[in-house]
């Protein structure tokens, strides 16, 4: 009896913490239901521009939401059930191998861009070289299998399907390794705001001390929080993309899209502003049909590495110069790589 009461006291706070996340998820679903009702009301109003906006907006949401849910499920699974020691094994590899293996680690540990920042910090505190930790942080959200599948679905039926999927994976890995190489001369203390290993260790997810019920409660709480957070960003991104397609004159968009370097830079900056999650950004990028492959590829590579929400995480985790250095390197290498992909694949 005493054991049961103790277990109840331990688990009650965890369940209480999950309630706000589920309330946020319910609010998001209610907003989607309201949008569907608005579609029915506007459908007979005879306003072509508004109808087109709602159509594009709804299409983006319907296509991307399943991947948002899948990405949130995988992210929560890693957060709760995968121990931190699994990541720490990278630190025991020979230094020349750490950076490429860390970059390819996104296939084995498919974390989103928000989750990759604390993981990279933990890897640094476990002894991984700064070059390898930063490479993993930038490459994992792009090499995530869910992200690559979502990219293939977004571009299905197009001639550039495989160039976009393979180009995103390859260019994303190259950009991540290039930024990691730039950071190779930095020490852990130079990068982190707080390099105290005792504070970075945290608790080991999936530790044997957690009860089975407690883990699943944390899992569903994390799933609800991730889904509601990612869906909010998706709604904003889909609304902006729909507005650009509907209300901005096509002559303006066409003028930017036909300028080789300006078109790539425009979508790269837009990706940083929208702060989409990598599980859904391919559907938004594919909607910019006026822009060429290079511009859309730049959008897909820059977004998971540099955006507004990541800027907050970078500021709280790394020193002041980190964001400037990473932003400059990511934009420069992505711009050059995207233009070369355009030359190779047309």
C-alpha cells in the first residue's frame, strides 16, 4: 500500500505537467476545425482570391500534418526512451571519424532542429569534439528519415524528385560538415555559455529508475507538446506561403524568381523567417513553383539550420559569436551548393 501511494505521488506531478501540452494540442485541432468551417462558408461567397488562399492553405496543412505527427512521435520516443549514453559513444571514436559519423548520425537518431541543440550540448559535455557536435546538430534535422520521406512525398510526380531528395541530404551534410570544420579550432569552453559538465549531464533518458507508467506518461506529454508546437509553426508558414501565392502580384514573384542569385537568397531568408519544422517545410517549398530548383533547395537546407526559434536556442546555449559565425557559414555554403546543384541538374 505504501509503495502504491509513493508511486502515485511520484507520477502525479508528471501527469499534471502533460495537461497544458494536451490543451495546446486541442486548441490547435480546434483552430483547424474552424479553418475547415471557414472554407465551407467562403466557398459560396464568390471571392476567388480568398477561395484560392483557403485552398492552398488547406492543401499544405492536409499534406504536412501526418508528417508533423510522425516526427513528433519519433522525437518524443528518442527524448524519453533513448539513453544519453547512446549519443556519448560518438565521443569514443577516433577524432578524424567523429565529424562524418556525427553528420550521418541523423539517420540513427532522427531529432528535429529544436531537439538537436540540447543533444549537441550534451555531446560536447561528454567529450565530443566541437566540430563533430556542431555537424550532428546541423545535419540531423535534414538527414532525418521522416524529413527525407516527407520531401519525396512533397515532390512526387515531378522531374526533380530525386535531385531534391538526394540534393537536400547531400548538400545538408556538406553544409553541416563545413560549419563543423569552421568550428574545429574552437574549444568547448569557447562555444558553450555554461561548460560545466556537472550541469550538462542532466538525467539519462530511459534510466532504469523510471517506472514503465511514468515513461509512457512522459512520452505522451512530450508528444502532445511537440505536436502542438510544430503545428503552430506549420500554420504560420502555410498562411505566409498561401498569401504569397495569392495576394502578391505574380509579376513581382516572377521578377525575383527569374534572377538566379536573388531568387536563392530570397527563399533562404524566407526559410529563416518562417521557422518551419523540417518535417513539413518541403510542402511549403514545393508550393513555390515559380522558383527554380536551386532556390527551393536553399530553402530546404537553410530552414532547419537557421531560423528564429533556433536563434533563441543558440543564444541560450552558445556564446554570442556562435550564431553570427554559423549563419554566415550556412548561407555562404548553401548558396554556392544550391547554384552548383542547379547547374548539374538544371
